[in-house]
C-alpha cells in the first residue's frame, strides 16, 4: 500500500489481484479495480499524484492513472517477481527491484513498440548489481549537483549507486559505485536522512542510514563516489561510515524506515517497522540514545507494509495475512518525555553498562582508560605525568578489547575513521563509553 502525497487517499493492492482506493479519514472505500491475470506485490504513487506503478509476481510493471485507475502501460521485460517499485521525485524515472537481485530502470520517454503503439515509458535496462535480496531501493534528489540519484542496498552487504544520466536503452544500466558497508551483519533497511538533521555535519551533504541484523544503525556518506569494489588491502581502503549507532531494540531489527515531515516545533522523527509485530518511532538526530526510540506491538504477526499520511500525523500499517489496515496517530510527546527522563549527554549510555556508573565494570573501564594515557606517555618515563583525559585514537581497538568487545579489522577501520574525520587524534572516556555501549548492545 502507499499514501497519496497530498490527501487522505490510500492505495492498496491485494494478492487476489484487486486495486482499491481508501479514504482513511472517513474510512470509506472510494474506488476499486480488478487487475486481471495479475498478482500485485508492491505499489508506489508518483509524487505529482497522477500515476501509480505496480509490480507483479510475473515481472509485469503496470502504470495506472490515479483519477480513473485505467491502465496506461504494461511493461513485461522482466521475467521474475517484482519485490519493490519506486518513482523518482520528478516522476521521470521508475526503478524496480526483482527476485533475481536485479535493479531495472524505466524512463518517461515516448517510444514506439514493435506493434506500432506509442507509449510514454521506455525500458532502459536491468542490472544484476547484487547477489543477495535487495532490502533498500531509493531515489535521492541531489540539489547541490542538480541531479537525481538512485541507490540500492542488499543482503550481500553492498550499497550501489547508479548513473541515471549515462544509462541508456542502447547501453543499459550504468553503475557509478559499489561499496561494501558491513562485514558480518546483514543490512535490513535503507533511508535517506533529512538535510542538516545530524548535528555537526554539513547540512548540504546527503547522508544515508542503514539498519542491520545486529540492531545497529550506520550513517553513511557514499553519495557521489565512484569506483566499484575496492580490492586494496583493508587497511588502505577508505571508510564511508560516519557513525555506528545503537538502533531500536524493541523486537527484530527494522525492515522499514520512513522519515516523517517536521512537526509544529520543527522536530523530526523516523518511523520504523520490524518484520514481526513491532512499529515505533526514533527521534532525530540519530545518536544511539536508547531513550530516543520506542516501539509497540502493532500486529499479532507479520508487519507487511507501512506508510505515512502526507502531513505525518498518521502512520498506516498492514499485516498482510491478517487482512487489516491499522491507523496510528503520531504523538511524540511520550517519546520526548522518555528522552528527558533518561538524562542528557553520556548518562543514557552509562546506564547501558552492567552495574551502571560506579559499578565494577565501569570502574575497570576507567582504569584501563588511565592505563592507555600512561602508555601513550611512555610506561618507563621518569618525567611528571600529565593527566590530559585523552587517549590516542590508536589505543581505541585495544581499549575496546579490554572492555570485552573484540572488533574486527573492518570495524577498527570504521572506529578510527569516525574519530579522525572530525579532525581529532584522541578520545575522551565519554567517547569510549558511548562507543562501547553502541558496539556491545543489545
């Protein structure tokens, strides 16, 4: 299902081949249409509100008019189930992901079929960019570059950006870059963060966030890069992970992420859904604070799909097999109260350490931190010791191991990058508590 971009209409497709239009404010069914000999799997509405694109189990992609639900064009170049469909922000491209882990692109461009019929959409091509199920497919409006980008993320741990301007029907889909973002965890969802929402970051840059099977959120800076699969030794490769944060732990890891429009106070939130039962909110900016997220049991079993109303005041979910659509009113006041009661700064992360602040483990971590400072100044020196409250970034991996977490070389590379990209060559004890809490939980 998907919501209309400027009203209370909801478009729903069912496995029986029915397309229905619901007004979720009056809770009345407005229109319906039978998609003959087709079993739809996914649906998306054009941002201009004039067209729907529907993917089907047989690989068909249907373009349907919103006003009368009449078929505009059926495209049948793909021979397997369509798992996801997306419209570009300007409505000029449609991207689809399929069961063979391929990404297909269609462009709004009048062309003539072999039968002589003129149609508005041109099949550009299809590219098998992944060897795992695609979990994220998203168009991104890059205002700084004046272009629209397309990225995909799959369970093979690779995020891929496609070059839409260079992709032609004669040459096929062109890949701009492919980057491995995980080593052991499996990605489950992808989201573009609103511009300027992450504190201390360039508001003009585009950042993505991925969720993974270890209940972590990774903030990524990969937009505009070039190159496919860096084969250099790991130590020489660049890290594109800005932060690794603790994600919501209310059930399984999220498989749907959606940004809500700003509320009256200008605050923004991300709504998420897990594969089973749970739907919740995360407060922006993302910082890993467990008190800045919440979850509730929304369905008895699977949460098949989720979308939000155009004003962000309602979230709609369906369980698929439970044959129901639930409407949830978004009231972030309880989440704000929870975040305030949980403390500020490093307090929420200290509470995640077994025993809390002042506990046995906390004191042991503090001892190791002071030992790292002594070693940095030379263990055998006779000069006066300087307690700076800073440990060199090179000591972070060993400190994490002393705390009981044993990062791989891949994780060490990301940890060091997170510190050095801020122009720092040392960390405080608070930095280590925050990092340990994010890495070792849940």
